[in-house]
C-alpha cells in the first residue's frame, strides 16, 4: 500500500481535455506512469456538492442526503449553500482514514465544514455576511490555529471569494503549505477554475485552454511540495472530476408558470408570500417541492401542469421525473416530489415572476454560457487518472462511476470502505 494519497478534483474537467493536458510540462512529465478511467459517470444532478459528497462517501445521493448545492429553502431566488459536514448522512473516506490511524486534510473540498475527522481543514466556504471577515469564516468552518497560521494567513493575498483564478491560487498555496508542514496521509483538494471558465465562456474555448495550462502549473506546485516534504515517492496521486457541462442558450423560470396557476402566492410587489409547489434549481435540472406532499389534489395539479409544460416543448423541460422514478433510475431522493430535466440547452431559475425565458447571466453558475445539473449520461464526461506506487502504469478502464473512486483511493492507502455503493477499480491498482 501507499503511505500517502493526494486527490485533486479538477471541477468540470472532462475526458476531451486529456489530449491537451498530456502535452503540458507537468502532466506530460508523469503521463507514462498514469492509469486512467476515460469516463466516470457522475450522479444526478451533476452539480458540485452532490457529486463531491459521493466522491468522499462512495454512495449515491439517496444515501448521503445532499441533493443540491443550495439549501432547500423555498420562496428564495438564491439560498445559502450546504457547507457543513453535519448535513452528510453517510460515513466518509475521512472518517475511515482516521479510524485506520491516518492523518487527514482537505482544502476546499465541499461539505466538509467542521468535520471532526479532518485534521487540517480549509472548508469550501466564504464570508456569509457583510460583517464576517475571511479569517472568521475559515475559523467558523473548522480551520485550526495551526492551519490558519501555516496555510491560510500566508496565502490571503491571493484571496478573492469565488473569483478565479484567484481562489485557485489560494487553494493551491494552502495545499502546498499543508503538504510541507503536516505531511497528511490523505489530502483532498477542490479547485474550480476550469468549471468557472466553462460557465463564463462555453464548453471548449480559448479561456478553458488557458485554464488547463494554469492547472498544469499548479499541479507542478503540488509535486514540488511533496518532493520537498520527502513524501513524493510514497504518494499516490489521483486527479478526478465531478461532472461535465453543456452549452446553453437561455434560462427558464418554471416557478412563474406555477405562480400563474395559483401554486405560488405572490403579492402586488412580486414578493413570494407562500407556496403549494416550488421549483428549486439545480442548474439544468430542478427539484419540485410540495408544501404538503400528502395533498393529492395539489400533487395531481402540479404533476399535470408540469407534464403539460414538458409536452409543449417551450419551457426547457424534456422529462418530469416523479420522486419514485428519480430514486429508481438515478438513486436520487429527497423531500421533493418531482424533478425537471433540461431539454439540453436550457437551465432553470428559481424566479417566480415573468419573464419565463431569460437571457444568460454569467454572474450565476446556473445561467452562464455553459452549465451542468443535467442527467449524467449527457454531454462530455468527467475523467480520472492516477499515478504512484500502488497504481498500475498504462492501465485503462473505459468507464466507472464516481462512487467507485473513494474505495479505490482507500484501497491504495490500505483500508476499506464498507457498506457503500461503489466498488474498487481493481484494474488501476498493482
């Protein structure tokens, strides 16, 4: 077994990107040593937080309980995100690593706030109020004094909340400091500049190409830090991704139609006062909540209206899943009653007033030139490659699920993840 594992989730990296990556200085230097999975099937919805929780638990959203980036708060155009570990209903790879006597670290891995199983933690988090400082937000979400002093404080000059590449410079600066100072057995890192560039400019653009050059440079920083720490030869490196994206041309507000049919009560100023049914966007899908799921009259009215909207072909909906269908087909379950799936070029808004069809807006990941949240078999697929003492050079697997990644990482570190949905990708390991 390896003594160390460094896992880098390059948000929205897809198989098609590998052709360029393997020509770049740092990824190219290790390419002959890698094993890879060409395409890793994501979870539904294909958005960051549900996917990353599956990537640290090995189970699908019906078991871990995180089904969106946002909290399920109705009658809000935008809600706070799900940042804290207590929202995860399943054990994680960090829990199992600690039980195996290993040290753990995470830098911007989603939904890890205040995780007691992570020794060196910088949660994906940012100030939530105007009065909260950057230092306060990281302390509040679980960064220790040692992490603040060693990693956060020396890299705050890079910090610009949710702006790229600044966030990524901060993330990699913190990660390299943690490697050099603490030498954790398991380190999981989540940068997102490729995802951001795709949202803002489209799926395959010069800006995305520029971003691939950036991640190559930062990967070189990680390698150098592990060499400086004396851990490089004993480290298995895993480069993963959570989802792909699709180019879109518009966003659609299905709640505006629900409001016009009496399912959302709106005052004369356009404020939502109450709801019987409400759509919560997950980008290119939307989860539809009923205030009283047991009210059959409201259920049938809502289902009938959504099916009619789907059939008309103008509301961006290609399918209406019932909760039972979403669970059976995609292992997606929550307190919602229906899920709306995109037509392939529309995303969904939470807004409840007209216009129903809206122009793109790059200030929100759901409404940029490309986005995700769609059914996981659509579009370019996430990928995975790895190298290190436990990795079999040259091994190629055509397809896996992202829930297969955590048990494979665990096996490389010498422990197992019991009672999960994923299985070890044996072909990648020596």
